């Protein structure tokens, strides 16, 4: 509940900051752009005179751009619907969202804090944010309605927080895991605990830590095979001893499960090549050593 309150407060601060740079004009009982408003407020940039945002209260529930909206709505400066609550069930790109869902369209994730850093690596800087009244089921997975659920601006699912232990691409992840789907089909999972995935104990991610600024998390290939993780302890994969090193990179696997890249946990000889402790090692899909180099963190 506290995290949800912080999210709401931060969103409000963003709106207040934007409105501080604008001048507002208010109207009552006005018809404009074919809509009847009981109240209408237009925010205009103080310097340029451009319309920044429009907030309105209509007489009744209204169909706007084909979307059934509750009376209180917001538009961008060019009268494009931007913030609203669904008056009845509506389908976006195959996803059926229930009445009462609060939606913000094409918002920037750049200024968002806390666990939203988990979204930044997705490269989807403009997203649709949904606030549900009950835990939504999306692609068969239950997400926590206490936190926003995100879609890409074309309404392809992007991410949310698990409401319970659930299965992601054939892998069980614990409650409160933040799940993010990337454009290339890979899936990032940020777990508050250290889960065991496909036999490997992976380091979790405390995405609610005050100074957390983002990270990679656990990555799955589109088909569900493990792609990347940070091991909790030193592990051996295919006879190679891998170091649990966040600073030098974790363990990367090929889709067939063979080791692709890791940091050497100890001095070891692989394929007749000496690999010193903390060397970065790369392998081909058949397990053959490609390179072993002492990584330079600082030149």
C-alpha cells in the first residue's frame, strides 16, 4: 500500500510540475470538438502559447475515439485522448480490460522512479499505463492490481508485478516478481528473492531499494530457456567454474543450455588454454572456448 501511495504521489508531482509551467483557462457548460462539457480546463504554455493539456468533465459517459469513457477525461494539446477511466469493458489488441480500469496513454517512463527502472531497459519510452480494480489475468498470468500494469503504445503487453507465485514461459517465479517482455521476445524477471530457475540458483533483485537504478535481472529466451542470470554462489557449468560477479557480468547461456559467457571463478585450464581467476570467457554453441581475457574494468 505504501508503494502504491508513493507511485500516486510521484505521478501527481509530475502533473503539478507540468502545470506550473502553464497558464490555465477554465470554462463551464461548453460544447467543443463535438463533446459537451460541464467543466473544461485548458493548460497553455506560458512562453509559447501552445496548448499542453486539456482536462474535462462531461455530462455523461461518452464514446471517445471508439473507447467508452467515464465523464472525467484528459486530452493532449491536439485533442488526442490521454487519460481516462473505462465506462465499460473494452478490448485493446485482444486484451479485454474491465470497466473501471484507469488508463494513461503514451506516457513517458523516463521520469518514473522506484521499480519503474525495470521498464527502462525495454526501450519502450512511451507506454500505456493501466490501473486495475482487481488483479488482472494477462496471457494466463495474474498480476497485482496494487501496482500499474504496462503495455506498449501499440497495446502489446510490456510488464507488471506478479500477484502470486506463477508460471512465466514454463518457469515458476515467486510473488512480487517484476516481469518485463522485451521487443525481441526475451523476458526479464526481477525477483525480490533468489529463485531456482532450471536448476540454477539466481541472485534476486531488490527493485524497491531506495537507490536502485535498474539492472538486468534474470533473462529468459522467448521460448522460456534461461538466457542470463547472476549465480548466488560459484557454480560449475559443463566443467567450467563460473564466478558470481555482478561487476564483471553474470552467466550467459545459449538457448540449447550450453555456456556462452562467464567470469572465471578460479585459475583453470580449458581446451588447453590457461584461464585465470576473473578472466572473461566466451564459448561457442558446442562448448568450445573462443576467448579468455582478463577484463579491464578501468583502463
